């Protein structure tokens, strides 16, 4: 199947062929590392690369302390070389950058141009990097993080922010600050918080969300996808065999289901995209508290769902519980009435889920408008 039809995933105006990324590991993940694994990843964040005097000095200190780092004299020259090597591949190219001031990031983006995703390293917890004003420093100084995102966006490029969950005072507020400052992607090291953190982030912002940390099997990846991740990333476990197995499993799942990151139903712990599967608000269930939280009246919710399916096959559904497929459950919930109607329409379960995905996108766009 064509990769766009399978995943419908775009990053930096490029089709992402599989929702699996390589996450940065300083001193390890460069173009050669990515190219050796290119068949089974859709995107890669090379680096981290230090990009100014203060962070280059921090890299020196880390090397002296025995850590592996990329070592070079001229960051622009090194980054131009590495990104050029990825140009011929079909892997969306990202670079993970450590800088001590917004200007440094902007200068790199202006030098390398728009063909690269610029990832701000707000993750590193090595003391020399924190002392240089990057990595975790940015999670404790959100104004500096905001200024860095804005500086990169002023160069017209795509921006990702790599965060470590549980470090900022409040991850929801952090995510919203990242969104409001104009970033395009949140790449979250979930630490031990798991899929609950993915759901919290998904319910806080409409950005592309990459889930990271110990995602080395399809069952873990699926948990992330079904709670709101658009992609998953691997660093320590980014061996070719693991990536190939994940790619094969997620592709098979996408073809079987029609929506590779379909949410769980709301009453089974799904994120807000699950509103696409919700019934009419007629009973005491998790829908009502959610509607209260997002300040949406019941009537407005019903009207929104009806509006979302106008002129689509989901508009009808005479024999279904609520007279329209707009209010019908996920395909994994067995239902002869829904399936009878789908058969009449000539729609497969996969097509049904693709329409439900469109509907979820419209619902989320309304919630975050
Ligand atoms: C040796 C090493 C170097 C790393 N360097 C960076 C870095 O430069 N920038 C960054 O954002 N994360 C860096 N990370 C963090 C990883 O990208 C990733 O978030 C973390 O290892 C958890 O994911 P994993 O379980 O897939 O490894 C590094 C991790 C390791 C093990
Ligand atoms: S409306 Fe239906 S699907 Fe949604 S939470 Fe309630 S019972 Fe579950
Ligand atoms: S008709 Fe079936 S799928 Fe539709 S809402 Fe009722 S139980 Fe769910």
C-alpha cells in the first residue's frame, strides 16, 4: 500500500513512510547511523549537536568525563554535511540541537534551510549542558524555551521540542506553552509515566506527538498510538531488527484496522479523539465529565458530530442506536446493526475507521480552535 494511504502522516511537508523514528543519541546518531536503518524508519533526529560556544564547551567537558559526543569545530559545516547525506533517503530529516541562546538556533536554521526539522533539546540532564542554558534548563525556564521556539519559527522552519516528562512544573502547561509559541511537534521522553502521559499531552495540544522511552515492541507502541501518539521513537533500542519488526507490525495493523493510531473508546481510557466513537450524551458515562471539562454543551456536541459527517456515508444509519453512524462505536466493538448498515453502503470496517478518523480530526480542530 502507498505509505501516505496507509498512515496519512506528513512531517515538514514530506510523507512519513512509517510512524517510527530514531531518537537522538549524542555521539551515535548521525547520518551513517540513520542510513543503516533507513528502510524501517519514517523520520530520524540526528544528534544532539552543540551549536554555540557555551554548548561546545559543555560537549568538551562531557568528552573529558568519558561520554561520547559529536566533536567538530564548525557546527554549520558538520550539520550541513550530515543533513546532505540524508537528502537522497526517504527518511524525514531532523536534527537535535543544544544551544545556549535563541539566536544560535535561528542562525543554524537560516544556514541549513527548510528541508530539516529543528529539534530543541530541552531534555539533556547532563550538568555541563544545563549550566550552558540548554537541555533541562529550558524546562525550568519556559520563557527561554518560548523565545527559542519563536526564534526558530521566525526562520520559517518546522520545530520539534524534545522534552522529558515530569521535569517541568506542569507538563500540560508546558505543552500548551510549546504549542502557543508556534512549535509543530512535541517529542516526549515519557520516563515512567507511560501512555497516561501521552493521553495528557494529546488532550492538551493539537501538535504532532512523538512518544519515546523503552518502546521496543509493537504492544508498547500500540498503547502509545491508542492514547494519542502520532509516532513512536527509539534511541537505545534502535537496532535494525527491532525497527524492522515494529515497522512490519504497525503496517499490518494499519492495513487491518484502517486507522493505525485509532484511540480506545473514551470509557476504556481513550484520549479526546475518542469522541468520534461516542454515543449521544444520554447516560451517565465518562462523556459527560469530558464535555464539562471542555465546556461544550450536550446540544453543541450532538450538532458538532452531525456537522462533521455531513455529506459523508456516516451521515446515515437508520437501524443504528442513534440513527446515524456518527454516534456509532469503534469497529472492534461487535455490532450487527452498524455492520448491516455498512454492508448496505458497501463500506469495509477499514473505510469506516478512515471516516471516523476524518471526524476525529474535525472534532479536535473545533476543540483547539
Ligand atoms: C547515549 C545517549 C545519548 C543521548 N543523547 C541525547 C541528545 O543528545 N539529545 C536528546 O534529546 N536526547 C538524547 N538522548 C535521549 C534519547 O533520545 C531518548 O530520549 C532516551 O534514551 C529514552 O528513549 P529510549 O528508551 O528509546 O532509549 C540520549 C540517550 C542516550 C542513551
Ligand atoms: S458516550 Fe458511549 S462510547 Fe462514549 S464514553 Fe459514554 S458509553 Fe463510552
Ligand atoms: S448501533 Fe451498534 S455501533 Fe452503533 S451505537 Fe449502537 S451499539 Fe454502537
